[in-house]
């Protein structure tokens, strides 16, 4: 029989309310990466700024998220989980309220930069909170909660954003997440075990964040300003040396060793390419359908919804097929379907109806669902057992970097392709090319000859 003390210990260990908090955080963090895209046209019009400036309402969130993802993980290992959750949720919610109250574009972008900082902590907290809240034998079930609610946030983002935009205006897009944040904060405060304190990040983590953020910022500025003049591309020059410097530091050495020793560099590049293709496509279509074609935000959101909806439906199938057929062939098939869907979407023109666009998006999303899980398996199994956490963080960094660079690359392609549908087609062609690049990278994984031959 189990003693009363043992029962109390089990109950104390299995805190499913905190697993629910992990799911809530996953939902709002992923929702925030997608819901703002559909409001960019309204933000540009409301603040009387260019589309490139309005784009920083999205990039401002993603830039600190990319820069702080790995440093946030090291910081969270040194502080109390409860304190970190309460701080991150509070900061995320307050920054969202500040964004909703923005009287001008600079205010909005500043609020989004701060919100991305707290968003990076949320992204790292999700699996940590779920893993630490239950016994080892229940961790699979616990991890499925944020793994399910995260994609649900991505799926509902465009449609929910369109409805809010049409009926309540763009400010509601930043406020809609506050009730979820409040509920998560209350549950965490009541049920998270005490212990641990907050402490300032160490200098090494701040230096790593500065190097990664500087490299990404240089790329984003160069790409978003280059349509005005190609000379702005010179701003990207510091990106490579900054990234190389970071890889030589203690914070970057585990990532460098992983990519060299495990052969995961190609798969990681494929993850980045497909993420950039998805983000560029979503950004371009939202602007094109509203600005060029005159469709409502609701119609646009429901159309763009076809991509993540198909992705969510086929994601579990991709995992089952990978168990039966192997991860690499399923990942290659999925990436090929995504590339084909984007290639068919690239010639978008004035005569296309919403269903014409929807089925192409569904095809691309179907491929994305098949590709996601098997690609994660390829990276994790390529890494040595002692580098599993590094492998997971590296993939998340590559995916976030792709989401960040995608809209900036699309803006550059639009500028080179000219105004109107021509620029949109150029941007979609670039997105399709990025997705096509992933196919050979995945197909060649594990086929390199052994050294010494």
C-alpha cells in the first residue's frame, strides 16, 4: 500500500494545472507570431507609414525572440521556475497592452521588441514547465499539451485576427491574449512550488544575445531597406563576423560541435529555409489579398488559414509514417509537397479567386505537416545523447530565425520585382525557391560517405 506521505508526494509532483499553464503559454506565444501579420496593412494606413515600417510590428517581436532563445535557456537553469513564469507572463501581457495603446509607430515597435524579449522566455519555459510538473512516467502526456495548443494558436491566428480586425480594429489583436495570460498567471501563482529566486543574466549570456541579435538585426535592416536602394544591403556585412564570433564563444561552441559532428547542418538549414518560405508566403498573401485585391481581413484570414489547418491535420500522420517508413523519406515527401504548393502559388494574379489560392495553400500545408515531425527526428537522432538539449534548441533557433527573415526577404524581393502583383510574384517565387532548397538537403542527409574513403 502507498503511505499517506507517498500519496502527498505524488500529488505534489503531478501538477497538471501547471501543465495547463504550459499549454496556455504555448498558445499565446505561437498566436502572437501569426495574428499580427494580417493587421500590417491597417497598421501602415493607420500610422501613415510604409509597409516596410509596419512590418516591424512583426519583426520587432521575432528579433529578440531569436536573439534570446539560447541565452534564456541558460538563464532559466539558474533561477526559480515559479518566479520566471510570473515575470515572463506579466511582462508579456503588459507589453501587449502597451502595443494596443500605441499612439504612433515607434511606440508600437518598441512595445513589440520588449514583448519579444518576454516571448523568448515563454518559448523556453513551455517544455521546462511541462517536464517538471509531473513524474517521468507521465511526461509524454504532459508534453503533448503544449505541443497541441501551440499549433492551435498558429492555426487560429489568421482567422481570429481577421475577425477582430474587421469588427474591433487592430488594437484588439494585441489585447485578445490578455485573458489567457491572466488565467495562466493566477494558476501559476497558486500552484507553482516556491523556491528559487530571480537573478540577473550573466555577462556571457548577455554578450551572446548581443552577438546573435546584432547579426540578425543587420540582416533585417539590410533586407527591409534595400528596396529603396541596393546600397542598404551593405548593412548586412557585419552579420557573418558577428555570427562567427558567437560560434567561437562558450555559448556557441556546443552548437558548432553539434552541427559538425552529427551532420545535422543540412537538416537545420532545411528547417530554416522552410520556415522562411512559410513566413514570406503568409506575409505576402495577407498584404496582396487586402491591398491589391480588396478582400476583407476576415476573408483573407480564413483563406490563409488553409495552410496551418492542413498542417495541423497531417502532422500526426507524418509521425506515424516516419515510424513505419523512416524519417528521411517522409520528410523529403513533405518538403516536396510544400515546395510544389508554393510553386503553384507563385504566379498569383488578378483573376485568381480565393478558392484558387486556398487549395494551393492546403497542398503546401499538407506537406509542412508531413515534414515537421520527421525532420525533428532527423536532428535529434543525429545528435549524440549528451547533446539532445542543444539539438532541440538549435532547431528552435533555426525555425525562429526563418520566421524572422522570411518577411524581410519577401520585402526585398517585392522591391526588386516592382509594385503591384509583379512584386508579390517575385516574393512568392523566392519563398518557393527556399522551400525547394530543403528537398535536396533532406534527401542527402545520412548519405555522405564515411571519412577516409
